[in-house]
């Protein structure tokens, strides 16, 4: 299976855009400390990304069909680069909020068009598979390496800000932009509907809301967990566990491709619950082994079992245009989970303390996962 230079270029653009979302992750708690925002302030800035995606997804989903693939990818690169520039010029929660909004627009712009454009550039009977493989690698690789490279640079250079990775990201965006501009955009614009409303086909609600739980846990892991560890004097443990979580989850995706959708969801729920228990306990005890073990389980569930299971269920229950709308429904619920639980947990941490807030979150999670498992089992019966 050969990969054309055009496909690689689109993959490089997707990598640069995706990396912008995780590059600042190791500095979240530092930004919160600068502005005195606490866990709730950090969560509010963090969820600006997911909120932007939720609001704009119905509009941006079909934009590349109307205006072309190239303009959407180039605009996404500009948004991603501007988000990093904002953090360079004015580090803090306000700049983080602006950056997260810009990143939300960037990811929304490439969500539908990047893989489609790569397939069109690849051509041939294996075009779709080749494009999907490159896009999956670029997306997963950017999410995993973005935060890890910044964390490594901070360790090597004693926490200097802005880190060198910010400048490197801006340079990469400036390098990739003119190369993308030279690619052919062969698909003519179409007169398609501006709005693509997400859908939930019959039998997919439980698997879709499994992503609410899954990304709720990852959102809390990305916000309240690092802020709690930083307050206890361990500012680097949280980012390390998060990077490990993303890498293990990415690897798990490749190992479970042949599983049935319901089996994936039913396996993922208890794995998520166990992983969350270890992560939260490791946070309160500042235990790296517990954080890494829990991060591996959470990553396996959130980016592996439950993610693949929800998308597989949506794909099996719909076809054609409805399949795209069903996938959009999964991402809508996932990003709602990425927003609501982290914000409420962050508010609770500031109001009641970390132990009560994180414990209460796990109790809610246990009840929610049990309900979803019952619905999945009833559906099978």
C-alpha cells in the first residue's frame, strides 16, 4: 500500500493541527496559578475547546463540501498557529481560553475534510484505507507527542516559558501552509446543506453515552487531577500520566479492531471505572505507579473500547448520509462529556476540596456506568 506525497502532506497538516491541542497541556496548572483561577478556572478554560466544537460541529461538518478541502485545511492551520501564538504572547488562563477556542475551530474544520481530501489525493482502489491509516497515525501521534515533547523540554530546560515546542509549532505551521497551498483540490464544491444535525439511530444511545462517561474521565484527568497534584507539590506527575494514558489508548485502538460493538462497550465500562479509581486514588496519594496504571486503563477504555465501540455501533445502525450524522452524534456526546463533568468537578474541588470532589465524581461515574451496562444488556436480550 503506497502513500502519495499529497497524502503525507495532508497528514503533516493534521499532525500540526492536532499537536496544538496538547502542546500546552503540561503548563495548564502553571497558567491557572498565574491568574489564581484554581481547578474551576482551569476547567472553564479547558472546556472552551469542546464547547466550540459542540456549537460549530453542525455548521463546519459539511463546509469542506461547499467551499473545498484546501481552504478548510489551510484555515485550520492558521487557527492552530494563532492559538499557539496567543500562549507565547500572553501566557495565562485568558490566552489558554482563546487558544482552546481557536483549536476547537481548527479541529472542526478538519473533522470532515482531511480524510476525504487525503483519499481523493491518493486515488486507486486502496485510497480510502491508505488515507484513513495516515490520518489515524497523524491524529493519534499528534495528541500523544504534543504534550510529551513539551513536558520533556520543560524537564530539560528547567521550566522556561514559553517552551521551545511553542516556537517549533509555529515554525511547522508556517512551513506546512505553503506546501498545502500547492496541493490540487480536485473535488468541485457542492451545494449541500449548511447544517448537518447529529443523529442517534435506534440502539446506539447507550454506546454513545459511554463516550460521555469516557471523555468525562479524561477531561477530569486533564484538569482537576493535575491541579490537585500541583497544589500538593507535584506539578509534573499529572502531565506524565496523561501522556501515558493517550499513548496506551492509541495502541489499544489497533488491538481491538475486530471486536463487536456491544462487546467493546461492555468491556470498556468496567475498565474505565477501575482506571478512574486508580487515577483518583493516585492523585490523592501522589502515587506515580497508581497514576500510570490508572492512566493505562482509562486510556484503553476512553480511546479504545468505548470510543471504537460507539463508532462501530453508529456505523452498524446507519448507512450513507445517516452514518455521518450518527458519527457526529457520538462526537457531540463525547465532547459534552469533555465539558460538563470536568467543569462541575473543578467547581467542587475549589468548594469542597479534592478528596470530596474526586470521590463524588467516582460515585457518579459508577452509577452512570452501571446504568449504561444495564441498557446494553437489555438491548442484547
